[in-house]
C-alpha cells in the first residue's frame, strides 16, 4: 500500500485588543447592540479617508517580533477586492506586497518535545462584519467591520491534527502573554483556517484544500485528521483532489465543500491609495522590544529545570501570564517554590472558584502567600489551620499573621504542653495503649487524632506522635 505524507499550514486571525477599530475611531467592543459601533469610514461611504491605529501597528510588530520574523522597514497597505455581504466597500484594506513581518519561526511543545514551524508572514488588515443566518433571512451586523485583525500565515510544517491542535493552543497562550488578544475562539477574536494537502511520501506538497473558520482547537484537530483520511481515500481511488474551501460540519464530524479556492490574482491586489506607508522609527522598534515577554513554552521549560515542577502543576502555572507572574513573585518573596506551586494549583484555585473570582480580582498578594507558607514552615500554624487562614485572607482582605493572632490558631509546639495533653489522652484510652505496647500500631493515628482534638487542632502533630512513641516505647 502506498505511503502518504501530510502537510498542514494554518492561517490564524486574531482581533487585536485596541480600544478602537483599525482605520477609524469607532469602539472595538464585543457584544454591543448590532450596528451601533459604526461610522462612514468602516461602512465604506464614498469620500472617506482611513487613518491607521498606531496601537494596532505596535501590537502587530510585537507579534511579528515574538515570531522571529524579519520586520518590515516600510509596511504598505493594499486593497483586496472581493464581494461579501458583510464588507460594504467590496474591498478589504489588507497587506500583500509588504506585510509587517516575513520569514519567521516559532517553537511549540507537543508530546513533551519541541517542534518548529516556519512563519510565512504576519500582516495587518481590517475584519469584516458578521452575517447572522435566521431561516431564509440573513442579518448583518457591522460592529465588527473594521476591527484590527492580524493574520499569521504559517508554512505547511505540521503533519497531523494533533500537531495543529498543540500549535494553536501554544499560539493562543503566546498572544495572551503578549496582551495583544484575548484568544477567545468562541467569540471569534481568534479564528483559524487550516490548509492541508497529502502526497506520496517524498513527493512534496499535493493539491491543498482549506478548512475555513474553525472555532476551537479540538475541531481543528478533528477537521485536519478528517481531511487527511478523505484525501487519502480519494487518491487511492485514483480521484483528483480539487483545490477548494471547505467547512467543518460539527454535527456530522466531517468537512463539506463551500466554494472553489481563490488565488491571489483573483483578489486583484493593488496599493491602497488612501493610506501612506508606515516606516517604524528606532524609538518605535525599541518600544516593541521593551514590551516582549518570556514566552510560555520557554517559561514552562524553565520552571521544570529551575524549580523541579512538572506535570499538571507546571502546565497550570504557565497557562496564564498573571498566574505565572504571581508564582514567581511569591518565590521572590521567600516562599519555597514547590510549596508555592502546590498552594496556587490547589487550595488557592479551590477558594477562587468558590468565590467565583480570578486571582487578579482577589485580595491575595504574593507577599501574603509567602508569609502564609512560611508560617507553616516555621511551625507557627499547621497545614489545616493554614487552609482556614487562606479562606479568611480572601474573604476579609487581611494578612495571615493577623488572622492567626485574632483566631488564636498558633500551633502548640511546647514539649511540656504537648506531654500534658498526651498523658491525658493515654489515661483515657487504656485499650489503645495496650494494643500499641503489644506491637499493634494501628491505634497510633487514633491517639494522635484525640490529642489534636483536645488541643483544638493547635498541637504540632509531628511532636504529638513523637511524644506518644516516647511514652509507649514504640
């Protein structure tokens, strides 16, 4: 049987987090009343003149730099001509001849290893409006028309749907770390088209098809794997693969034809006459570089090597930049890294979920968490009381030492006081004492629990066990 090779490239569109649209002053805000954030510019009235959003340019160059692209010293805008009902001008201001960046690359992690994907280009354009289909009618909302949209085009360097899924998840983390896009695929602020072809192994690229507007990483994986199977079956039957655009049918888990795929000459690109070229100054590029951050894939690897954190914990810590920053600040404040990771991934998250707030919205600071961890380390309170202290810290906006003092939760570590408690418990439980002296250690946990109960949970459990063992000779 013939051996085939698959080639997957992605076209990723991200809506930039600019306050206004890319070529006009209309608000860029999701969920507003339809057709309220519009003006003559984004509606394409005759005689209007667009003006490019400087923040959109800054964010675009940041992404291109993070993707290791060659940055354009002169970025031109072009007109991309086509008819869609959600594009009133019948053309889109985009970039074709001179995009923001070219010839980049990015590493992403999948299956525990780093893989590399080349970036063809990064270009800035305006988004189209939104078509809403209801029965036989189509409604148009132009609020999204003119939104700052950055397109990232990869080379066909991925081979499986699993590769594509891992890549888009990594890319989503990247743009969220940079603060340029919220990465919300459900709301359409991050959208993805998958280009895929297969051919006999060693024969290079085949005829590609495009799966349009995939709105989740899981559907991207499923649609790419489906296309690999569909094209393979077609080739084995001697059929010809048609270059076309297809849609993912979620209900039936398959791709379906949408239209014949356009090529560049179909769009009749020509320079946008109303937009001057953008030439970034040295100060602009310096600002771009100053805003770059350690990317999540490398931060994750550093945590594994530097702190010995692995598995689900390191994935959780590095998923969102604010959480990773909070973790590092807690370590800088003097907390043990493994303890800080454990608290953030378990008890803190559990309390935040209960309160239905995020870490940034809470009153918890890295200094307070470090202080709490060190109260346990120094034996001032035990782990159980520390968990109760954390809950009150979040509810009452207080430092941990204040709460411990107010509640009287200081751990009893005085050996004399512990010995008195142990003596009282042993006298009250002679049967358990006899079992231990007879070599049966099962009651040890029971006796320790009784001492903890008598001390209202404040006795040092390790010291309690040591005193019981000393008294019973076990």
